[in-house]
């Protein structure tokens, strides 16, 4: 059958790919598998149950949870009756929860457990329609459970009525509202239709190689449109999907599941690589020399290389790089990276280790993929995001902004017609806010973010993400934000990679006390000055970071400096560290 609405994936799945391990999650230390049949039965019962509870087409139902099979059950159950799913990140602030639940007119909310309930309990009394309409995925005293909806539906099945409702749902109906993470501080509800998402995932299907042994490990939040779209694609292809327990267990889950495909953001890949390098530094002198020789060979990887380089690469794989692949489960073939730009150096290392990196580019408003690298001719080039997807138009405006048009573009923002008109012009072009250019072979290259560009006091433009990318290549740097608007030079706030800094101090026989004390140590400051000089040597004269301040703790979503997708909250950081920034420019 033709898939024109997201829930059409289920009968397609049942007909073409019936399996016992369609969705898998870990409960109490044991992997639990749900068959295609169980998946569909549970989804139908949720739909029946929601109808019994009075949910109608167009009603908004929120979920706050990490990835798990129950999320998929609920997601499909909501969409089958024409209701709108509002997935919310489990890591945002209480104020953000309050804003979304109010703004989206949410009538029911499903949460993963007590960790989320603690965050929203205080605001539930301010949202009358949510009284007695909070459900959990785990048994918690005083709250209803998802199983109550399932049991209600199983006791009152109405397949004929459900079919009638489904017939009235069109591909252009809104199926979800996703609130953007708000790097600028303004949250926007992006409406996406069935057509938006389906066109997007069908366009990427020919790119990802799959076979009978393919299996997927998912750890990214399913409220992120990138991971969500990929999950729909995997289901359309009939692939088994395993959900990692948490970001903290991802290394163990990789070894247990031994996936062939992983979708991720560059941040995790950087962490894996940094851990690998840290292990290499602990080796005896002779083995360490071999380790870093192999690492240097990996950093030189090209898609077309000489026979001489290939011989060196084969040896590097045999001696060192295969161990890197084994640490990632041993069977990983493809990593699909999105959400942010991946450093070319990092991408080369994974390719050299025998793990292909497919890098995509897009936004929530574009469902999300605009362009993606591939295995085909001119499909991949380090430092680019590949070519635009079939059916997606892309052009570069006079000021360098990337504009896109096609079936993947949102119909608009919820309750914000003015913002919609600002973002989508009269000809249907969506203005991404990103700056880019096309390579001669047709690949799209992202060079910066329009709103993040700033001009120095001398009238020179600086793209901070470009500078930050160079600095982030050094293992001693965990994060960095470049500043300098209307100033005479660029400066930066730098967050050290404290694990690597501790190792460096041990090698230099410097007693390590606390992070706050170590960033003031003269030898540490001297080392970071050297790192800055090395990075600056790769930059243009006006881009160079002339002064920096080390920060004594790791930036995170919890501390407020990073969005749920691990991007910098520049406005927040600027305000939080205003005193340090002021001193940098004295």
C-alpha cells in the first residue's frame, strides 16, 4: 500500500517486514522486544482509548520522554485519530515547559517518569485542562499510566470508527508541532504535516545501505525532528530499532546491540574520539608511537587515495583503528550525523576506521533534511553537507543566505503568522538563516549562521562558528564561544576538556586540585595560550582570537549554556558571563 500519512507505515510494515524485534527497549537490565504485531495492536488500543477519553482531530497531546518503544506506540496512536503530537525535550527548564504547554493548548501529557514529573508538578495547577490528564510510562503513585489508556481501548475496540477517522486525515494535515530549542531565546512552534515528513524520509532512503543484518541503535531524543524522521525511515524499511537506556550507557549499549547504523550528533562522536585518544596516551612509549602514527594516517584519509596510502591505512587499521571500531560495537557500518557540522578531521578518522559518515543539513522547519552526503559520485566531500535532496530546491541569496523550497518546508509557525511571513517569502522560499555556498561539484557548504555573524570595530565580519570549529579540533577544548561585536578584536570563552586537562597535568607532574583552581594555574594558562596560537595560525588575521577566558565547569543543558540539541545559547552565555567578557575587552 502507498504511504501518504505517517501511520500508513504500520500496515506497510506488517505486510512487507513482519518481525519479532520491531522495537526494543531495555527494562530492568533486560532487552524487551516488541513484534510488528504487538506494535500495531498496542497502537490501535491507544487510539481506541484516546477516543474513549474524548480526544478529537486537532487536539494537542504532549509527550516528555527519552526514546523508548512506548514513545512510538503513543506517537502512532495519536496520529491515527488526527490528533497532533507535541513532543517536548526532557531536558528543558520549567519555564520552557510552562510556555509550551500553555502556547500549544495541550490537553493531555505523557511523561517518562518521576524525573520529568518533578519538573512540571509545580506548573500543572496553572494549566486547568491538564488536571487529571497527566499519564506516565512508569507506575507512579497518584498518576495514571499509559497502560490505562491501552486497557480502556482494548476493552472498547472500535476499528470501523477508527477507519472512518483515518479516511478523513489528509497528507497535508498537521501531524506534529515541534518547539525549536531557541538559541536566541524565542521558542517557536513548528507545524509539520504528514507530507512534509514522508517526502523527506523517502528522499533519503536510497542513500543509506541496508541488508538483512542491519539493525539500528537510537539514543537521540525522539522530539528532535532529525531522529524522529530517521525512525520513521527505519520502520518504513522494516529495520529493528533498539533504544539506548541513556546517553550515559551508550558505550555499553553499542557493545550489547552491535548495531550497523547509528544516528548521532557530532558531539557524541567527539566524545568517543577523545576517549580513544586518552587511552592512546596511556600506552607504553613504543605502542604510543604506533598509536599516534595510525591516528595521523587516519587524519589524512581521502575518498580517492594512492596505493601507497592504502597500504599504510590497511596497516593502521590492523594495528590500531580496528580497536576503535570494536569499541563502537564492532559491526558499525554507517553513522548518520546531523544537528550540527562535523569537523572534517573527525569525519576522516571514522571513514579511515571503516565506518562511513553520512552528514546531513537541515532545520526543524524543513522536516528536517535539505542536503545530505552520499556514497554516489560527488555525493561526499569533507567539509560539505553533500548535495540537496531530490525534490528540494536550494539557492544562495545575494547576502549568502541559504534559501530552500519544496514539499519538506513547514506550512508555518503555530499562532505566529508574522514569524511565518518573515521566514517564508511570497515565492515559497524558506530563509534558513544559515550562510553557505556551493562547491564546483555541487555540494553545499555551510559557512556560518547569519544572526551569529558579527562585525568588529574595524568593519570586518567574523563568522564565529568557523573560528570555533578550528578551536574545537583540539582535544583540550570541550567548548568555545567567540565574541567581539563592535570590538577591536575577537576574544573567546573557552571550556576545557577537563578529563584531557587532568591527563595533561599528570604527564607534566602538575598536582590537580579543582577545575576552578587549575584554570588559573600558570602552566595551564600557558598551555592554552599555545593551543590558541596553533589554532589562530589556521585562521585569517581578523578572525584570530586575541584574548580568552577559561571557564571552570562544563557547559550543559542543565546549566543552561546549551540547547537540547547541544548548540550554544549565545544570548544566555553572553549575559551570564558579562563580567568576564567585559574584562576581555578592557
